[in-house]
């Protein structure tokens, strides 16, 4: 059974204090009579021993310390069966002295301490103590004292002790309660605080107005709580980061698996065509007898596969190129457009460029890939003679825009960023893999950048917002 700390402490203190009190009272009552007698015996003995030499040398009894005790004690100098001197009450008559001396020496309960012999006895509720100090044979100092027994005193002490006991029980109760509260109250607060910590409630603090060891304990607990909260927050943050990383890796793994399956599907077609062409040329069958013509076509198919595998390799390496805090200058955009000179010449397309200068928060190579794919796509599919490229700084963002003449059907817009998808079905024989916009999407999603491609009054517009390095 669980017992409250306050009650347990109170009972322990109450029982302990009470036991000590009643034990000390009992010992006092038991020892008081004996101590009372011993004190009287001791006082007279000390006076006798202190005065014995002086008395033997002829000093009168009244000139010794014995006179201080003569109000209740009789002192008699007895020599050669004659009273030489006496002080104090007349407890003994001369004719009784010899019998007194013989009675003391013959008493079996006598106490002998050198020349001093005495014994104590009770007569009618009065203690009597008879002493004989022997100076020499026939020369004695006879002492007889009387004092009241403790019968009445015991009753008085019992009554006094009763009232004292009641008062002391009250004091013991109050003292036990105060001490118990002083101990149990901070322990209760510490216990509640510890339960909050065990429940991971770190938003509370422990306060005790104490200047003892509890103060050091509270300080240590608060410091421990701060350390636990800090560690717990770090663990939660690390766990959240780990979960995000796991989710990201799982998502990327799914994308890679899907990408591999798609690449496998896309490669089957050119490989099947190549296989049929090679078998036809080897067998010298039908139209494949013109080997020079079909070898050139075979080379075209091989180039298509090279484009697919090249873009495939880029896609798989995108995550490895991201470095936190890396930046790229807008000059990368200009260089990437300059690299498309041959393509725009072949397509007879001019590029109108207007770029604000800025440092962008993106990897240089990934920025080059993003720009190249967007501009190349615009050059290949424009229905006009020019493509407009703009880069505008707005606040903390850089908006990169590519605009070409043309229109994309709505059903194609919904799928335009899928891998191997081409919106212009009339240009399926053009060189390309259908991975350009898919890779643009992958780069933007890895950086969490906003991107879009839409129709705008006879134009196709691709837009990407990239954060600017401001510090």
C-alpha cells in the first residue's frame, strides 16, 4: 500500500520524538529516588571527609563545613563512650550511642568506605542514614540524618509530568508536522516535475524558495531538463531530416526505376529497327540491298540512342551535383545560349537576349542544362523566326523567361514535362529524346523552384524563378 510522504515522515518523527520523550521521562522517574538519596549521602560524605582531619586535630564541629548541614543532620563527637561535642537535632541520646555504633557495624547492608561506614533505611516514610567515621578505636564521629521519602514528591512529579506530557505531545505533533511538510513539500514538487519530464514536457521549470541542499538539487534538475530538451530537439530535428531524406531517397528511387523502365521501352524501338535493318542487309533482301543508304539510316538510329543514353546519364547524376550554398552567375546563361549557335543557324532562328546580372542560388552546370534545354526546345519548335530570352531581377528572385511563337494543345501541356513526351507530333523524326523538359522539371523540383510552361496569345512561354544570392 502506498503511503503519502507527508504522513510517513510525520509518523516517523512523531513516534521517534514521543519515544525519546517518554523514555527520558521514565528513566527520570525511575532514577530520581536513587539519585535523591545518593545526592544526600554524597553531600554528607564530602563534608565528613573534608572536615575529618581538622576535627581530629582538635577543630570544633561548629568551625567546620558540617555546621552547614546541621539543620537536618546530627553530628556527635564520641570518645571513650562519652559525647565530647554535638551539633544539629537530638536524634540520638547518649545512652543509645553504644547500641547505635554496634548496630551500624553489625548491619549486613552497611557500606564501608575506609574509616567511613554507613547504611540507609526507611522508617515511616522517612529515610534515615546513619554514619560512623572512626578516627581511632573508641574515637568516633557519629552522624544521623533524616529526610522525607519521595512518595508525595512522586505524585507531584506524576501530575506535573502529565501536564508536561500533554503540552509536549502537542509540541511534538506540531514540530513533526512542520518538519514533515518542510521535507515532503519540495519532494512532491520535484516528483511532479520529474513526471512532466518523463512525459517529455520540457516547457515547465522547477522553482523552490530554499537555501539548502534542495536548492542545489533543483538547479541540477533544471540544468538536466535544459540539456534533455536541447538533445530531444536535436534528435527530433535529426529524425525529421532523416525521414525527409528517406522519403526523398525513396521518391528518387521510384523515379529512377520508372525512368529505367521508360528508357528500356524507348530503346526497344530503335534497337528493333536497327536489328531488322542489319538482318535485311546481311540477307541482301529487298530494299535493304542498297546498303549505303540504310547504313546512313542505321547511323541515325545509333545517334538517337546516344542522345537518349546521354540524357539518361545526366538525369541520374542530377542529385550529385547539388552543393548547399553554391551559386552561379548569369554569365552561365549567356554561355549556354552561345553553345546553341549551330542549332539556331540550322533552324534559321534568331535569339533576342535581355539579361539582368545577378548571382543565382543554383549549381552552374545544372543552370546550364536548364537553360540549354529550355532554349533548345524553343528553337526547335518555334513557328516564328526568333526566340526571346529574358532574365529579370525582382526582389530576391530572378525570373528566367523563354518565349517562342507557337501554341501547345491543352492535352499536351498537361503531359509536356513527362519523360520522352513530345508535343509536336509532326517533328518526331527530329533529333532529340523527349527528355529535355523532363530534366528541367527534375532540376526545379530538386531545388523546390517555381517553374511553368503555358500558352500566351500565340506564344509558348517557359518561366523559372530562381532565388538570388543577397548576402
